[in-house]
C-alpha cells in the first residue's frame, strides 16, 4: 500500500512584501489494488476564483510536506 500526503496551497504576503505559498496538510491518499482513495482530515478553502486545488506529495522520513 502506498500512502501520499494531500496538501492545499495558500498564498500570503510575507513581511518583506513578497507573495509566498504555505502548504496546508489536509489528508492522505491511499493506493491499494490499483485504486486511489482520499481521506480528508480538514476541508480546504477555495481560492479567489472559487477553486480548490489539492496536491499529492510523497511522504518523507520527517513526515513534513515541502514548503
């Protein structure tokens, strides 16, 4: 069974005035028997266009998602 993290990006303005992306972990994706299942632990919020984008990341040893 392969497990991936499900994350949603959120844009924000840093103190230096640059736009940056923060990744919010919202769940996990399981792959078993060639089928994928997503379990959400949190409901992501839509962006300004009303869209919700979810990304899958491989799990690393620390359990963190990339920033």
